[in-house]
């Protein structure tokens, strides 16, 4: 059985489309666990009625003693799950009709793997935007870090045995998917496969999990730098110079975002007090920051620092 775990918050206008796409799956051996993060838009009444008519769906509210956030809801949902396979999903995305069937059959044809990745298509109110089809890689972690392999949590299914000891970091407000997937994929026991077919539609809108930063809150920037730092340390410990440089560049890009959004104190503190950037790079960052604040230019040079 597949356990589909969906965190939701104020998605009363979208979640039924997601749930109906699950209900319409050609593969039928599944359960769907929905965890509400405290919605106040009528989601409770909507889902209470829905699960009464559809017994394979289970609706929970995040216990008040747990931290608010999608990560907490995902972890709570996992504890409720009974399936051999775990599929985390988002409450505004859409499964194509063969999504689950194709993934399960891929496991059956490849019994040694414990996760598989399918392609996905980004879409918005105007329609489909771009399709991403994954390519098989000898080094999933490196391909992921380099951006060659685009991963999205709803596109990946796991055998429960692989993720049993992992959880989403509930202290992160951004990059939580990257953090979780990276930690799982660097496990030496993780053996994956690629389904070269787009099976899921990922919605892009202002409030979507997949959307870019909107207000660049300090807590979001902190979360991104924390994840960048962990990835950097992993590559450094493994003497992977290319990986180190990739992680350092992501760190720089986050500092650039901070500067663009006038998080000046944050920018200067993180430019100086870290173990990722060398002294020369730190000095250059400080000068670029000063120049940008004074003249509103100079950020394009950040990408050349590493």
C-alpha cells in the first residue's frame, strides 16, 4: 500500500482538485493522510464532508503541542501512515491518472531500488509552463547539487524502510525539501531509479510551496544558509571540490538575495561570520555590499567570487 501524506493550510479553493486527482488514480491500493496546519478558510468543514464520503482519505488537525508548519504536519502524517511506500504530496498539486501505478510498477521491475523519481510539469492559471524529465545519474547527489537533476518532493516516492529514521526539520521555514531530500540521498543505502515521464503537475502561484521568496524574511534566509552550510560540509568532508564550490555559490546567492531585499545587517554578519567563504571572498563581499548600498549596483559580481 502507498501512504500519501499531504500537509495543508488555507487551500479550500484548491485542495479538492488535488484530492480528486488522487481519487481518480488507476492504482487503488493507497491511503491518503491529510494534516491541516490550522486553516481558517473553511478547509475544516470542506474536508470533514469529503472524508465522510471517501473512506480512503483520513483527515487530521495538527496537534496544538506541535510546531506550526508543513514540516510538522508531514512528520505527524508519517506517524499515522501504514503503507510500504511513502509519497509526500502538496495540497495544490495534481497527480496524473497513472502516477501511482507507474511508480509501483517501477519498483516491481527494479526490486533493488528504494526510491524512484519521475518527471513533473510546472503550471499556473495560464496552463502548463515547463516540463522537467529526470535523467539517470551515477551520482544523484552531485547532479542534484549542480541543478542537472531537478527534484521536487511530490515527484519522489520512497520505500518506507529508507525514510523510517528521517524526519523533516521543523525549525526550517525554507529549503526544507532540499534539506530532507539531501539527507536521505546521501545515505549509502539509498538506491534510486528514474521514471523518464512527467506524472505530476506542480502548481506555481504566490503562496505555493514551490514559489520563490516573496518577502525574504530573515528566518527564511537563515534557513537557506543553514541548509547550504550542511551541504557544503558534506562535500568538504568527502574532499569533493566541485561540490564545495557549488554549495558555496548557493550560499553567495542567498547573501545576494538578502542584500537585494535590504537585509543589510544580516548580509554583513553572514558575510563575515561563517566557515564557508575565505578571507579574500569575505572582503570582496563587504566592498560589494557597500557599493550596492551606496550606488545600487555591483551584485552581478557576486557570482564570480568563487
